[in-house]
C-alpha cells in the first residue's frame, strides 16, 4: 500500500517539476525569437551567453528571482528582463546583475527593480563584488508608479551601489548597449566601467529626448558613445572592441580585486544523505491534507541523514537539532505539526544555543500555524510564540528558509518568513503560503457573513454558502502557490528538492566568509 502511495506521490511531484522546468526554460529564453535574432544580427551576445563568458569554466550559478514577474507584463516572460545570480569569476564569488536587452530594450519594470535591489541586498550582506552587465533603456515608462517614487524603487539601486562601494565592496559595470537615464546612472555609480566601441552608449537622455528638450541635433555616438566617454568625458575607464572583449576586461578587473575572504566556520567532509534526495518526491502527497513525514525528509537532506536532536521528547511538533549540510554545521528547525506552546519554547531555547555557538539556522517550514483555542490561550501560547519570534528575529547568525510544504499565518512568520530577512529563502514546487489555508479562509468569511445575515432575520442556504466559499478557496489557492510567491519575489526562487543540498551548501559557504555580529535578544516575556 505504501509503495503504491509513494508512486502516486512521485508521479504528481514530477508533474510539478515539469511545470517548473518549463517556466525556467521560458526564463532562459528571455525575449521573443524575433528580438533575439535582431540582437544577434547586431553582433551582440545574448545575456545568458554573456554571463557564461564572464564566469569561470564550470562555475555554479545560483540564480535569484529566476521567475520574477512571470505573467505580470504583457509579452514579457519570467525573469522581468534581468538575470541575477551568484557565480565565480577568477575564483571569487561575485553577484552578477545582467539586463536582457531582448526584453523591452532591457528596461526596468517594478519587478525588475525589485529583483535588482534584492540581488544588491544579498551582495551587501555577503560582501560580494557586483559585476553589472548593463544594457538597458532605463525605466519602463508606463510602470513609473512601481519604479520611481518610493523607497526600494529605482533610487534604491543607486543607494545600494554607493553603500557597497563605501564599504569596499567592488562595483564593476560593463556597458554593452544603449544605456539611457537610470540605465546610465547604474554604470556611472560603479567603481570601474568598461564600454564597447560602437555598441555601448551612455546618456541621461537619448538623441530624440535631447532634440525634444533643447533642439540640439546630435547622434548617439557623439552624445554618449564609447570613444567620447573614454576620451572626453572620462565617464568610462576601459574601452573594448566587442562584447567578448569587454567581458574579458571585466574578468581582468575582478582578477585585480582582493581574494575572497576565508571561511570563519569549520567545514568537515560532506557526506551524502542516508536516503536519496529524490525520495522526497515519494514522501510528499499531492493531497495537502496528508502530512509529510518530516523525519524521513530530513534523512534525504542532511549529511548522512544524521541530526543530534535537541529536546526530541518535548514539543515534538517542531524538530530541532544540530546537523551538517555539505559539511557545514547547521541548526535545523523543521515542522512536524502545528506549533504549541512547548514547540515555541523549544525553538526559543534552540535558537539561543545556535546564536551562542555561531551556528547558522535552517528553517524548513511546513506549518499550518500556531495552535488556537481556549487551552492554548490559557497556556500562554501568545507569549511563547512571541518569545519564538523574538529569538528568531534577533538572531544574528545566518538564517535560511525553505518552504517545504504549506506554511501559513504566524507559523510562516515564526519560521523565518521574508519579513525577518533570512539570508536566502526558497520554496519547493509543492510549497504554499498564505495568511491561512483556503478552507479556513472561506469558512471564516462565511461564518462572519452568516452571522450578519441571520442578525437581520434572513436565512442563507447551504448552496448559497458554498457559492460564496468556492471563489474564496480558489483565490487563496492561486495566491498560496509557489509560482505566485516566486513571481512576486516573496521568495528568492523555487528549488527542485534535489537542488536543495547543493544550494544550501553554496549559501552556507558564502555566509561563512562574513563575520557574524553578536546577537542581542529582545525582551523574552516570561
Ligand atoms: N519604456 C517603455 N518601453 C520601452 C522603453 C521605455 N523606456 N524603451 C524601449 N521600450 C520598448 C519599445 O517600445 C519596444 O517595445 P515593443 O517590443 O512592444 O515594440 C521594446 O521596448 C524594444 O525597443 P526597441 O527600440 O525596438 O529596441 P532596440 O533594441 O532597438 O532599442 C533602446 C532599445 C532601449 C535603446 C531604445 O528602445 C530606446 O532608446 N528607448 C528609450 C529609452 C529612454 O529614453 N528611456 C528613458 C527612461 S527614463
């Protein structure tokens, strides 16, 4: 029976993975066939090939926000016209930020800005040099409300550049196309700029805008060409003959940077997990009401499948313990049911230990929330939950979150939700998250409505109630989906469970090279 169930689970999971890989394929393509052909005809290299040239041979490339903006902008595929990710250049981990000029001229939509800023936040936190391959017409003008006026809009990209530069985190730009307005400020705010002769342009206003604004008629080359900027304005520092040459110069510039910092945490020989990681597909049911056996999942993820469990007999709806991932030590917090007062107390104690021992925290979130009801309230669950949140939020060790199942309400938040700025946050394709589950939301709203209707002395038939509930459920399901979280950048991406170990190993390596600040906990309500 179990074997049969496992097969059903695996078939369903592989369908989810097929959908994920299809979306990734669309992201990798960038613009339409026609725009890509136009780009190649201009003897320019496509964005992903540019990145490949920039990275060391065989370097990993951990992409952030791969599916950002999916389905949000007409005629724009997933990715929002920008590729961001971490890879090795001259054996130094760098943040690569690259416009895709085949997507609306590499212009910035709201999600493009959000993705660019997120890449910079990651780079700042991990002190990674940024190499920006600029090929952008600046703002996508119709979307100005989402890119221009607010904090974390276009200006934030400049602010992060300045902040990183002032902290000695290198900023290198390669100008590969016509960079207008905001697209010109990005390289102008970098430490060093490479520009391609005859292809790279930088100007605050292009020839048409200049003519409209001042009446001056000037061609692109004289207004902001590579020769002009390299010989006259001094805006750029290195003149390249073509895309390939420019990227080779950028690699040379990275070569001149100081070496990568050494890791500050110990790493032992990594060991494969006790069970194949692909067994996870077999363990997760397509029926979200069937709980996932968390301990079995941990055997598929952790080195040797081993964990020194902490308080295994107490608050057992949360599993906590010390383990290794790719040889790096981690403190694991993994849900195995609803959070009770005891599980919250245990989490608080465990997080305190990890902070004292400088152990990064790994949250594996699959939680319907905190327990509700009279017993729970009398037991002080609000104060225990507050302690958990205080500990998690105050912790200054690196934090990583993977949403491995349904992660709802305050449970989602306590398991290091996005607001608590985990170093990175990913979701598995089966992952879901919302304020509450679809059924609970529909039932809660129906109860409120029934109460109001009956207070007026009217009646509400079960059929009417169901007609009211169905669209709420549907809306909650669409909202909670991993793809929805990924396209809004509420997570850094969707991971095939089989990619989780490799991704976390890389992230732990990056985090180990940055000194942890000491943790100062907020007040723990007793
Ligand atoms: N806002 C909105 N849409 C823009 C845009 C902008 N700033 N710049 C370009 N686009 C759109 C074009 O309308 C076109 O859309 P379509 O595919 O639906 O026809 C698409 O992006 C590609 O532009 P196109 O001019 O055909 O491509 P190109 O590779 O020849 O040139 C640019 C790209 C960016 C150099 C050129 O479009 C340009 O100079 N744009 C104006 C840039 C500008 O003035 N920005 C000011 C921002 S404050």
